[in-house]
């Protein structure tokens, strides 16, 4: 099952299995909002997180991704970051105990199945540049702007 939240840059597609969000994708197309009785709860949660006052998506709505202990630590640390803040790949690696693993952190961000929930858009380069974002830099800028983060040019 899935629900679609339409935003300015395109659609956010939320995939649901059972009572959990299992994947979030970004599409460059814009359709209309799509949800049904079963998926409306998840639509509302993501909507409230993006546009309302919800600080983070409740952990009961998803399973923490990551196949290794290190990956789970990275995703969990990032999950707990505050809206409107950023952290560098290197800082994130340091915070979870391996300062030299910043490239591993980058790969984890690239393969994050739950962007928005695990806010990989908040991870930037050490020099303050935005860095990459798999769905496209316009999505990263859009999400950071929603969080009132001032993007340096």
C-alpha cells in the first residue's frame, strides 16, 4: 500500500506494509494527494512532520533501518537531530564512534530507505556546502527550507 503527498518539487511516495512505513521515495512528477482509510494515518504523520509541529515521526511507525550495528547507530543519531539543524558527514561519523567512516556515512545516506524520517537532507559537507542528495539537490534545498535552515550560497 502507498500514499502520496504532493509538494512543490514533486510527489513524496510513502510505502506502507502492515502498520509501518517501509520506504519513502521522491518523484519529480506532481499528482494529487492520494490516500485511503488505511494509509491516511501515515499521510497525516508525514504531513505534520513536514508542515506542522511534529518534531519527528514516531518510532512506532517504522523500523529503524540499517543492517549493521554502525548503520543503526548512524540512522538513530540522525533520527534524533533537531529540525533546522545540519551535521557534516564527518561529524556524524565522529558522533557514532568512528571519525574515519565519513564515506560509509555518505553511503548510508545515499541508501537511506526512509528519507524525511531519517533526515539525511540534514547531512552536509564539512565546508558547509550542501553535498549530494540522491533524489536531487532541489529536494534537499526544499526540505531544509521547510525546516527554516538558512542555506549558504
